[in-house]
C-alpha cells in the first residue's frame, strides 16, 4: 500500500520559514515525479511546486517562485518543501502528491495519483 505522509506544518508569523517533509512508504517513489499542492478554504487547489524523479527539473507556481524550494532525497524516499518569506496568503493545507513511476512532471494536479493526508500551514500577519 503506497503511502505519503506529510509533516512540518504549523503556525508561523509572516516573513518566517517552514520546511515540509513528505515521507513515502510501501512503494519506492524514486522513479516518480512529485509535487506539493495546497488548498485554502474556498479556493481551488494549487500545484505550487514539482520535481522530476531525478531531481534535476523543478517548477514553481508564480505565487511562490523565489520563496519556496522543492527538493528530494531518493535514498530516504522523502520530498521536501522549504518555504521562506511566508505570507498570510500562503495559509492552506499542503499536500504531497506523486505521479506514477517513470512519467514526466506535470503542472496539473489531476495528473498526480498518490496523495498524502495533508499538513496545515498557517501564516499570521
């Protein structure tokens, strides 16, 4: 049973930083493109960052570009999202997601088939 488990969320003041982690288990995700998706109350979900299976290709939504960094450690089956200069509008539930193995990265959240349970990030002003 493939499983993704996020951690690292919490409450932080505007301008602060958080590092999210996503641990994969039950299946090797080393060949899978991964992404971080967020959803705020009343808003559509947003794919904020993606990373290829090798880690050499990354993409970001315009709303987080320059502030967030996605990375992965395939030996640990873990993906990270470093979030700096956080803003109140970054408040959301953040989900880790994975595509099937040996597929390309995608900027469409619907293309990701494995999902974690989410971790809450709250940024106070």
